[in-house]
C-alpha cells in the first residue's frame, strides 16, 4: 500500500442532531511525491478543504484530515488517486485536483458509477495519444469517453468549456494511432451555418481556416505538429466546412461535427447519412448558442428529438458543473442559464 491510515472516530458534542466526525491520518511513503501531492504552500489541500468542508493539515509526508465521515472518504479517495498519478510520473495540477474531488463526490452520489473499482479506488476513463493522456475530470466526461468506445453515433451536448470537442478529437487521434481507422475528418458549419464564404479574401483554405481553428488547436495538442502537417497533406486528416461532406460516404474514419447547433435540418440529415462502414461519428454542440437566422430550425435540436431511442445512437449531456476551464467560466455559464430560464418563464401565460 502507498499509505497507512490511523482512524479515530469521535462524537461532535452530545446535543441532539450532532453529527459524528472522523479523524484520519494518511501517510505517503515517498516524501517528494507527498510534497507535490499537497501542493505549493499546501494549496491542493486547501482546495480539498474548501470543496469538501474538511480540515486538512500536512506534516512531513503525512496529512491529518478531520470532518464528517462521508467527506473524509471523498478526500481520501481523491488524494489516493492523485498520489497514484504522481507515482506513474504524471503531474498534478489544480484542475486535476478539482477533477478528482468532483469524481470522488460523484462516486458517493452514484455508487454504480463506472469510475469506481474494487477496494474503493477510483479509475477515471481516459484517452491516451502519443503526445498526451487526457483523463476525465467530471462524471459526464467519464461517461462521454466511455461512450466514444462503444457508440457508432454519439452526441455530446452542453456548454462551452466542458471538453466536448477536445475529447472527441483526442479519441479520433487515439483511433488513428492504433490503426483502428484510416482517416480523421473534422468539420464545422462555417459562418453562422450559412457557409457564405465568397466575400472573404484568399483561396478556400484561407477562407475557412479561421472557422476551423479550434479543431486545429485540439489536433496539435494530441499529435506532433510535423505529423499533423504530413497527415493533412496526405489526406489522412481532413478539416473542412460542412458543405464539403455532401455526396460522400465516410468509411473507416472518425468523423466529428463541431458547433452542430448551427446546422440546418437538411445539413444535419446530410451529414448523418454520410456514415459508412467502420466509421465513428461524434456530433458536438450547444443548443443554447444557436446562431441561425430567426425562424430556421436547428438541425441538432431536431436530430436529438428524432433519434431519441434509436439503437446505436448515444447522447451525453454536459452541464455548467462540467466546465473545466477557469472556475469563473462555470459561474458565467450558470448565470446566463438562469437568466434565460427567467426570461422563458416570464413569457409563459399566467394560469392563475
């Protein structure tokens, strides 16, 4: 074992309704890794204290944690997981600590969560490419990664910053590296879904590149730059606006459609029917960010309704709590959602 535990239980007062608190001491064998685990000035422990409502104090390679039993177990699982990451030679950053806390809490909320293995240890779903390994940081990311392994058609729906596109591109890169597919195709509806590119300067590549840049960025994070360039030149990786998909059958490929909320009904049907043999298709989008002209139905919203319950189609829905960017982004998303809900409610007829 990586650590020994000393556990003492005590009652917090004798008054009625008082809850029991638990005090545990975790000992980590490697002093250097323990220091990295706790963070500079114990900042990782401070984050655990803040999120879980426990008291955590480090001394050498030990940490003493006190609080309610459930929170103690959540803190222990998170620290255990993070220490194993350090033992495997991986770094632990603030975002990793936040992810470990989220997943540990979710493991209590839903005991059948696939992140839980025997002996109470957490095993997060991950995508491994030659350049980097991306580990799930929220329960919905975990479900999304696992769904990509089994679904032929997957919808990833939710706000910006939840990792929908990034994880999809990572999965495609993983499949390509393992020889399970022959090609990666990344697509977006360009310019407010109307694909009106003629007025822009330059050739076609120069016209569409600005709208496809997020896909390029994710790709370069997974695959060394020179290999990306060679693969694009050879046609092994194709990044193109949605209009370029018309009339094709996409086989032996991982096909990703990003910003799908800005497709029309006809565009979405056209894209989905391109699916060929040994192909995986991932569609990502945020129905709350539709830029289509007024009165034009979103192909994504329609597809989610029409394909609900169809065998082979899986939908994973992300929420503002899944945002893994700066913590303020999650609060911004939540504030906008609350405002939109209030506006929608104010438009309902009074039934009183």
